[in-house]
């Protein structure tokens, strides 16, 4: 987390805001290409897959990014609209929770891991890996966003199959169980696809699980303890500090801080956590 804080101070201004909106736009373009493919009977989508073989042997370098246009498959337009709105909601909420820079690092890190995994599979399996290229898709990028959201908001309820109310953590358990089943039953090619595509979530889970368990109330208690033990720290260096992420006005010129009127105590939050934190009673 300290490394990310340093990176955010240096490069935070370059973060892409509303990144999920651009991801959804890519999917819309992909659905349009699928429609054109069916209409004109031209295999447009086959030219978009992430394929190191075609990159090396035919110079099709656009495949490094064109696979991001391939949307999650579905022939039901109603289901597609529901799915796009659902992932837009998850992504924008995560961006508000983490901040634009951290959300960028997570999503773009997942894309980079997917590309590296595709090349790794190609170097190991050669031409045979061409058959695995369709598996390197935005499906796992979306799944990594879903899993991260479930980890941050495990008790939030959604309508499973638009009928059954179910908490996010249970849906995440089902997805993880399905992935483990695929890894056990599949070969090393499929395992490489799954691990590479979800490596960003694995890294996030291993590096932040303890950090996320610290509540704003616990952070406030520690701050008060430090001030009592080291009175000099009471004259601290900063005027504002977020009770969730610990950022201060020194972490960014554009950061804004507000006190929450619904929390029992003087808890201050940055703009990324003002509307997403759990109220302390």
C-alpha cells in the first residue's frame, strides 16, 4: 500500500477517470462488430483475438489491444443491457471506493497480466496455443472486477437471476468454485489462462486483505493512542486525514475532505470514501 501511495502521488494526475465507461464503450463497439459479422458473413471477430502467433508471424500487432473489444457473449439483447449496467455499477463504485488511480492500476494490471499470460502460453505450447486465444478475453477482466467488489462489499445483496436475493460474497464463492473446477478438470493451457487473467485479483487479495479489515473506528483509535503516547504528533503536519485510506492533503492537490454527519464522532473522509464508507455508530 505504501508503494501505491507513492505511485499515486507521482502519477495520480494521469489516471483515467470513469474508466468503466470506456470499457463499456469498447463492448458496444464489439457488439456492433458482431452484428456486422453476422450481416455480411465476414469473420471480423477472428481478427481481434489476442494471438501472439499472428503477431509474430503476420505482423498483426493490433491484436495486443483489439481483444478488449470482444464483449462477453450473449444473443439476448435484454441480458446484454442488464449485464452492461451491472458491471458499470460495480466499476464506478470501485473507482469511488479506491480512487481513480488505484482502480486504473487494478484494471490495467489485469489487462497486462492477460497479455503476458498469452505470450507465455505461446512460448510454451507453440502453434497449439492458438486454440486457447479466444479464452484470453474480457470475461476474466469483468470477473476480476466482480470479485474485487465482492471482497469490498461482501454483504451487499443483489438479485441472482433477477429473482433470488443473494449476498455478493456467496456469488463470489460460486464463481471461485467454478474456476477451481475448471482448473482441476482442464489442462495446463486453461490453467495458464485463468491464473494469468485473474492475477491482478490474486495480488490484490494477498496484499490488501489485512488492510481492508481495519475499520475507520480502529484507525481513529490508533491515531488517538499515538497522540497520547507522543504528544508531539498532535501538532502534526497535516490538517486533514481520511479515516478509511489514511490519505492527507499532502497526497494530492485535488483531494477534498469532509466530515460525515451520520458517523458518531469526528470522522473525516476523502471524496473517494465520503459516500462509500460504513457509518460508525
